[in-house]
C-alpha cells in the first residue's frame, strides 16, 4: 500500500490532470483508489461521478462509514472517494475543522489506503491545515509545475513549506514523505523560453530528483469533456502516455 499525493500551492498547473491520469495508469498494475481532496471536485467531475450518496467530507465528519464512501469508476481496478464541487462540504471542513484533526485525517487516509495497492490524492492549490494533514499521512509527494517565470519560486516555496512542516510535526523515528518527483506539465516545444526554464531545473537530477515532462496536449481538455482518461482517448500524444507510464513505473 502506498499513498501518493499530487500537490502544489498554485492553481492551473494541471494537478488534477496528473492525479487522474496517474491513478488510471496505476490501476493497470493493481487495485487503486483516487481521493478527491480538492473542494472544487474536478477529479470527481472528470470521472463522471454524477450522483453520490456520500463525499469525502462526510467520511471525515463521521457521517458515513468508509465502505459507503468508496465509489467505482468506469476504469477497471480504479475507485474514487468523491468530492461534490457545488454544494459540497469539503471547503468548510478544510477551512474550519482540519486544523484540530490532523491525527484523525491521517488515520482515515491510512484506513482507506490499506485496502488498495495505490492511493492517489488530488489536492487543492493551497498549503493549509488540510493539505498539511494529508502530507502527514503520505508516503510520496509529486509536485506539478508549468514552465513559466514563476515556477522556480513556486517550487522553492513549496519545498520550504513542506520541509518546515515535516521538521516541526514529525518525530525523527516517524516515516517521512518522500519528495523527489516533479512533473512539468504542458511543455510547448514552440516556446523556446520553456526549454530554457526546464534546463534550469536539470541540476535537480544530480540531487536525486526525477523530472517528468508532459507535452502540451489537447487530449487532456477533450478527454475531460468526454469524461474519459487520456489513456482511453484516441489522439493522445505518444510522449504524454510514455511519461505517465514512466511515472507510474517509478512509483511501484
């Protein structure tokens, strides 16, 4: 069992695209669950979960049992704990209750994950109490960036916050989440500046980081609209599929 969190304190970088696609890829290898921990509920919408009796907030608030909250998807071996975007309660929970429930959130996530080979968590563009609680339960963290002028600062801020949180909250004998994988999303070969920025990140490989590049690919937008995975969409770029396969392989 492995809990993998896709994160960054910035919106619009493609965290949900990576989280959903990675969950689909890992489902080829074993029993996988995707937890939609973003109050916007975009992963839930993408996977076409139109009706749900319970959402993640209900599980965290003790309104339902775990088995009542897990929902199957159209992908074999892939389940989801959904979040209702409009009218959902996760935003209220994350803002007002998560701060005092770090241990409970960790226990809940561990309980979910133990029934699966892989657990992928899609997070919001924030670094609040709720996200910290998720990191507390996580085995591995994957950061998702886009190649713009703010990406280096964004990664540095995320890494600094994560390091501070780990040092302040985990004992030396506690397992710490591994953060050594960075996905650069939507790289456009027509924009030379993006290649320059990517080259500035390459020295991270010498420090043990693994870098993954997903090209700009209209298949993501079309697959989301059709409520299918990019793996099932006819027209996804070969480079996109190869990167997702490589990332999933490194998480085994």
